[in-house]
C-alpha cells in the first residue's frame, strides 16, 4: 500500500489497530442507538431513547475514567502494557459478539422489550469499557513505536487507516445487505454486522499483538505497584506544575467532549427527529470515505502550520457544526453536517493525542500520563451526553407541562412530537462546552506553551 510507504513495521502494525477498533466506532456507536430506539418503542413505559442512550454513554465513560490512572500505572510495568491491552480488547470483542444475539430475541413481544433494552445497554457499556481501556494502552504505545518528530504524522495516519478500514467496510457490508435482502431481513443484517464487528476487531488486532513491544517501562519489584499508585498524587502535582500540560488537558476536556458527544449522539439525534435511518447511515459512510483524505490534509497542514493551529481550526469547525445541527430538520441537511464533521473528526483526535504525547516529560511513564489524558477525555464524555440528555429532557418535560401533561399521562404520539421538538435544544447545549474549551485553548494556553 503506497500510503504506508516510509513507515516502519511497528508503526504500520500500530496503525492497524485503528483499522481494527474503528469497526466498533461506526457500528456500535452509530447503528446500535437506532436499533435501541426501535426497541424502546415497544416498551410499556420508557424515557426518550436519546435521553437514556446519553445516560448509558456517560455511565460507561465514568467507569473507564475512574479506572484510567491506575490502569495506566499498571501498564507502565515491564510486559504489562500488551497484556492489559489484550484483556480490554477481548472484553470489547466478546461484548460485540453477544450484541449479535439481541436482534433475534423477539423484543416485539409484550414485556420482552424491557429485557432486550437492558441487555443492549449493558453490552454497550461493556463494549465501550473494552474499547476505551484498550485505547488507553494503544495510545501509550505511540511513544514505543515512533519518534517524537514523527508522532503527528503516525498518529494522524492511524486515524486515516481506521477510516478506510473498520469505519467503512463493515458499514458498507451492512448497507449492501440491506439493499439486497430488503427491510424484512433487517434484524438478520443487524445480527450479522454486530458479529462481523467482533471478528473484525479481533483479527486486525493481531498485527499489534505480534509486532509491537513495550520499550519504555518501569521495572517491577517488590512494592513497586504500591509505590506507583502512591506516586499518582505526585504525577497530579507534576501535571499541575507543568502549566502548559495542565491548561491543555482542561481545554481538551471541554472541546473533545463536544467531539465525542457528536460522534455518540448523531444517529440517535437524527432518529429522534424522524430522519430516515438508511439515509443517515449512507451519510455516515460518506464521513468514513472522506475521513482518510481529510486526515492526509491535516498531516500536510500540521507540517506547515503546526498541530496546535490545526486543532484550533477543528474546534472552530465543530462550533459551526453544533449551531448547524440545531437547525437540522431534513435528511439532506444531515448529509451536509456529515461532510462538515468529516473535515475534522480524525484530525482533531489524532493531533490532540500526538500533541499530548510530545508534552510527556518521562516516556517510561507514558501509560501513567496517558491514563490522566484518558481521564480528561472520558470524564468529558460523561458530561456531554448527560448534558444533551438532561437538556432534551428539560425541554421535553417543560413542553408537556405547558400542555398540562406528564410523560405518564400524555399519549405516545404527543410524547414523540415533544421529544422531536426538544432534541435540538439538547444538541445546542454543546456550544457551551466548545466555548469553554476553545477559550482556554485560544487565549490561555499560548501564554504558557513557551514557559518551562
């Protein structure tokens, strides 16, 4: 593959994991919410699917965020990074395999939808924990596979590989199956694609397991784990005194929250607005197809203007996407939003990762530092979906109250209408998050970047 010419075997094997786990990103994160919304429509009494999905996403991210620093510490010991990576990867893979069973459980029968819905949420949370935990160790392998001057390029190309592989091929298979088999076989198509996601994730993780080794590590000795955990407080102080790193992490906490929430909630939002599911998925396929060329563009632009400038450009684009989404009502508008997201989704994530990697003062403790990086990323992912769910619920309940109704007394038709009208207010709430993150990134961070 000409795109990978000039990269080492270790760099290419590391990139292949983005090819592997991106299947989870597009299938579980974007198709599963639509399926879950369908299941909730058969429940006797349920909150808006968008609201519940937001809370479930927040719960999954909270679990990983709370564990991240300790997981990072364990991953810094000799030989542990790959073992822990493997465990979390397998948790995600098995969860996806079990999700393949849920479409065939007869959720249309009375009383079954609640159980199937609970199973979907539980497996979604588990798969997200596996995905996020494995990613913590995957990110910390970055300093093992490449040099600091190549980090921007390697990190961004990793995301690009994900777009042309795991983000595109399984989704394309799903859409072609729907086209050939028809809507009557939708549940079979869902079962197949969830199973394919599990197999894809596992198989394309093998190059990393075979060719990537932990080169930066701390030696294990008696009491080392206890000392390392006790030393987490010292790392917190070290980050705090490293003003540029600290301010960057706070800014990252906010702006990546908006990015992750848009990724996790986009199809749930569109489905709540009543947009056609197939059209939304085709638009998301376009995002994946455009992802690689825009990642390559970000590589070139970052070489010329610097990673910090290009992250700033991406933040501004996402602010525009948030405002645009508030006015979104038609499928063609969803397509436009998809293109706007495609311009910067991979670039902002990849350059944020490499920018932080270059700030780490002690590469032997990269797992520990990336554990804290993961805390900021995952805790932000708690806030965003919860804020969207909460804002949507507030707007929905207010509209019902204005009619003298509650969710228990209103008809299903009225509730559906109210939820549709309330959803844009949930999305618009993300603008507050981008304003805070962007303000810190543009106006506070530059004052400290050149200071020691």
